C-alpha cells in the first residue's frame, strides 16, 4: 500500500500543481492520496479520472497531516532536495511495509524532516513535487507501475500514430 500526503496545499495558488501531484500519484501506483487542505475540485477531478480510466485510488482532502503521520503503520518518506540520494534510499526501504510519501508545497515546516524515517532527494536541485513523486515512484516500484491494469470505461491502446481508445466495447480511432 502506497500513499502520498501533500502538505501545505493552498487551494487558490496550488490548484493545478496539487491536482498534478494527485494524478501522478494515481498513475504511478499510489493507492491513496491525502491533501491537508479541503479542496472539493481536486477530489472531483480525481474521482472523474478514476471513473473514466479505472483504478481505485482514493483521495481525501482537508485531513490532518499530523494525524495521518501519527496513525501511520509503515515507513514514511519525505521528498526534499536536502535528503538522502535516491539510490541509497532505495536500499533502506522495506517494500513489505506500507509507505507514506510526504511532499511539500512552499516552505516545509522543520518537523516533517523528523517525522520521516528517511528524507529522500530526487537529485539535489530544487524542482517540483510532481517530478519528485513521479521519479520516486518509478524507482520505488522498479517501473512496475507501467504494468498495472485499469478497469475504466475508457482504455487507451498504445499507438504510434493517432489516438486509439476502446470505450465500452466500442473501438474508436482518430
Ligand atoms: N523550498 C521548499 C522547501 O523548503 O522544502 C521546497 C519547495 S518545492 C517547489 C515543493 C516540493 O517539491 C518540496 O517540498 C519537495 O517535496 C519537492 N521537491 C522539490 N525538489 C525536490 C528534489 N530535488 N528532491 C525531492 N523533492 C523535491
């Protein structure tokens, strides 16, 4: 079980990037997504994507980050450019345990560096929470996220040219 906890979400400023954190978490294999600030729009977007494309990733917004962390049974990773290198972190992590991945928005309060079993960097340059979640999950799952199958109304058939989508027993090509 893999969960992603997005802290410091500001609904007005971060709507798009937090939506992308949630979409990437879902697509790269996270089972649940927690966002500390209530945001109905992001919940609706993720539910709509799950309805159309399948999967059962859950999303909860407006939750207490401290409560999620306190009640977590498993390992906790905090993604930060100051953390341990990705390759060293991979050998530290026990894949048999549940994993909570914390990502920040602007300034991450210092206590989150202590809550984590390990602070992990995806390179030591500042970039983006979206990229950090994607690269971390790609490495953590050893790319197994790509093999995951979904049971939605729409299924995309990989295609060199154009768009091929299977939708409710109907195949459409564009
Ligand atoms: N200045 C902020 C701080 O004090 O941590 C970071 C802001 S950054 C735009 C937002 C989030 O992206 C961070 O909290 C972290 O989770 C993630 N992030 C950015 N660069 C990263 C990196 N190189 N490695 C891991 N995570 C990173």
